[in-house]
C-alpha cells in the first residue's frame, strides 16, 4: 500500500486562492495493443432470450465501505413519496464574470425515441451513448451497439469479442469472475474520434486493467485500436491497488482518465488518480508505444483524500483555457461545504505540477440517502456524493452531482464554476425530489423565471404518483416494474448512470438511461432507452425563417455573439462572405474576444488600422491562412468553399497535427479529386460531417461561401 501525501506538505499560496500542492507523478507506457475490424466481429440479436443468470456489478465503492457510509443516513429516508420537487437557486454571478452565452435549449419532446440494448449478462448496465456524423453508439456493461442516426440497429457485439485478443490475459478466470464494466464512450468532436474506456477486473486473479479503444476515424466502421493499461501500476511502479470507475475527459492536446484506487487486500479506498495521454500518440493509428503520466493522491484542503475526480469534456471555444487542464471533485465525506478545483500545469511532460483551489460557498451537503421506487418498499441505492460528467465551455465549468441535505431525500445539485476567478457562480437544486445520477452535456444558464433550463438532464426514480420519470426534459420512458429487490442494509443495487451528449451535426441532445422491466423468473430485468431532443430556438432575424436548414445554426452563432447579422433585424443569409469577414467569425468562434495577437502586420493590405486586423493576424499566427500571395491577405475578396475548408480544418487540427492529419483516401466529391491541393481539407470537412457538399456529389470548391453556409460550418466545427 502506498502512503498518502500529507495535505499541504509542502504547499505554497498563489493568486485567487490557488495553492501549489505536492501530487506525485509517475511515468508509464504500454506497447500492448490490438486492432479491431468491426465487420469481422460476431454479432447477435439482442434481447431475444434474456439471460437467466445475471451478474450483479458492485457499486462504485466496494460494498463494505459503501454500506458503512450510508448506514448513518438511513433514518433520513422519507416514509412517503415526496411532493413534486421545487427549485432553489443561488445566483452568485456577482462573484465572477458574466457567464458564457446560453445555448439555445432543446425541445421537451423528442423527435426520436426507442428501446435500445436490453438486459445483458451484467446488471446494472451503466448505459452511455455517443453520436458521430454517421453513427449512434450505445455501450453498456458487456456490450456495444451501433445504430444509425435514425435509430435502426446495425450491430450488437459483446465486449468479450471486442477485446478477444486481450481477454485471456485480462480475464483469465472467465466471465463469471471478471467484469468488463464501468463503460463509457465519447465522440471527441474536436478531432473526430470515438473514445471508449472501461475497466477489466478479475476478482479471482486479483487483476485490474483500464482499457481504451479509439476509432481510426469518425465512423464506427473506420476501425479501432485497443490499448491495455495496467490498473495496479502507478506509472511503472507496482502497487497493491486496483482501478475502479474510469472516467474520461479531454481537451485539445490530451485525454485524461481518472480512477479511484482501492486496495486489492482490504478493498478500501486509497486515492484518486488521473492518467494523462497525449492525443498525438493515442489518436495516431501508427503509434506502437503509448506513453502516459499518472498523478496520484490528491488531497483536499481539509486533509481528506479526494475521490472521483472528473476531467472536463471540452466543448466550444477550443482556444479558451486549453493550456491548463482542470479536474474537479466533490467531497465524499459527511457535511462538506466545498468543491475542489485542480489545475494541471504542463500536462504533456513527465513531471506536471498541480495547483488546488477550494471552492467555498456551496450549500453544505453530505452522502445522499436512499430513494423510494415504484411498486415496492425496497429502497434504491443512490450512489455517493460525487460529480457526474464535467463540461468546460469558454472557461466555464458545468456539472451536476448527487447530494444529501438535511431532512431531504437525495437531491441533484447543479453547479456553474468560473475557472478564471475560481468562483462558483451559480448553484441550483431540486427540493424534496428523488433525483440522482445526473448527466448532461449542454452548459446552461437560468431562465428569466429562475427555472432550470430543460437542457440540464437528470435521472429520477419517482414522481409524486410513484411513476418513474425524468426531470429537466420530459418523461423519456416510464418504468415497468421495480429494480432488484435484493436489499442490502435497506437499499437495493440500482444504477448506474444516465448519459447526455450533444449531437455534433445538428446540435440537439441525445439522452440514454435505464428503466426497470417486469421480472423474469423472479429476477429483476432492465431495459435501456435512447431519445433525441432537437434544438428549439426562437426567431432572431426576420430573413431567416424557421424552416431553413441554417435557422438554428444562425441563431446559435448570434447567441454566442459571433455575429449580429448584416444590419437591423437581418442576417442576409445568401450574401457571400469576404476573407476578412470569415477571419473575424472564425477567430471569435475559437477564442471569443479573448486572445492576444502579434502587433506587427503580416500583410501589406491589412494594416494595424484595419477593422479586421486582430482576427487576420491570428489567422496567420495560427497558420490557418498564409494569405493570398505576394504578402497580401485580400480581405475584401470573397472566400471560396475551397478556402474555408482549409481554414476550418487547420483551425481544428493545426495545434495538434498541423497539416499531417488523416483523411479518407477515396474522394467524396467528383469535383475535388485526390490531385487537388485542397483534397485533404475537403475530405476532412466531409468526414467530420461539417459539410455534405453542394449537391449531386459535388463540393463546388470555387463557389463563394454564403453567410448561412458559414454559420453551419462554424457551429459544427467549433461550437457543438
């Protein structure tokens, strides 16, 4: 067992409440990988015969520690179903800067809603989904399913087959002694990759691995690469600990996988860990040795050991606050009144440094109580007081978490944090509800009536009539019975989580979660459900009707203050853009107005007095554009579809890959052959789903870009 580092020994105070802390770092590497050709994997029709034997997956904490912590809270459980939840809001905005503009909310009624992966071998499922330009993927404990974007099942594959090369090593004791679980899948819209993470825990052999699978492109069929990392190692140092509950976040340059480390001997919690991978290695199909850095033993200010760290998923404004990755955790002890924010400096080096900020002023919370469920007096486990996924947009962090409050059942709490000033600027909670396992993927602000927006999504067990429901959006799927009735200390194992993810193409919200199905042979069964909730925006410009494809995109571009239109209440959607105008819109989409640019002019036709000077300077400084030739930029010339494809792709990939990014070799468009100098950029635009061309298999590379086309391109590339 490794000794924990004493709190603040040594530590030094920085500005804004930041403290430099001693967080041990260990370098590691793995050369163990395999490739996955999904077309060769065995598939099966899900749900035809529900499994008669079900393996119960353990809770986030080992059962002994979990029961100990929750025992003290059992008397707070209400004996009757609560009233409909009210909302309490604490707007602390005065403590920080103005929040990022609210994205337009999603509709309360889904346009697509369907039954997804049913009961598998493992219970509960931990459902999670990810949407790419062409695919919708759902992952549960033990299986992955591919759907079309209109909800049709394409493939359904067991994870034992997916990791068949690795399975004899990671699970030598077999399926009933080894769990492939705590599954998570993301679509990294920054760089167009699906990213799958999960744990492999062989209980009999005392083995622990964190598995990573990365797609080679933007589609499920592009091929995947599996990586095996040892969960018992800190770097290359052997420990007596195993890795639980892997959670993934990412920014422009790195992927961060956090775990809770437990003793193999006592099964007691030891410390939290983050494993940092370079995207340039992880996303490169040619990589044969994957290096990483482990940071361990994060200590909260009060001397307690941090647990369940969450690394943010970076969305929108990719140029803002990407050089200093952030981690966040809630306290996992009783009666806490803080969240802890961690900054990682120089994350791609072998010895990053870490600063800690204790965010005070949140409502005092503790370990949440258990909750009632439909059709039985057996209560449901609600998990620890930990964060759900963390979203970072424009330097603002958005999260939701389980929390327990005096004389209340478990309650979801919503937090908005301004990382620039180290302040919680808003918190909200439902009062007297039974809401838990929150998940969302759209940052939001409060409405004018102090109501939480419908783009904050949480899971719920019951409403006041005992029906299973969802809060925040709608009743996505009602339950059909109770969950597992096998009670442990008065509460049954339920879980695990709900998933919410922004669609990278159309900007709406994909939601997935589990629901209870009728018992089969006295065994609890579950189903999973997926629904899509589209954008719902209000008219802004008089010349952009609601039936226009660009309608929502133009509204979002305005909401983010990237453009005010062309004058008055008009947007002029059909007007062509100039090279100077696209520079302005694009840099605002990446950075807002928060950037520093070279003061010496790059181009003779764009002096320092030019209105577009700062933005054009950034275009050159970032190597997005080298100008139009002879030392000029040609700011008044129309920007062509060929040129904007180069600008957009370099804006997304330049910082990581430059022009050395992968792209499909078979031409998408007849008028952009592989001999065309813009071929890689046009191919990448199509692969990422940013454009489908101009019709009839053509791209129209020399056509000028209209204002509405630019709105679609920029929102899909930088704001979804």
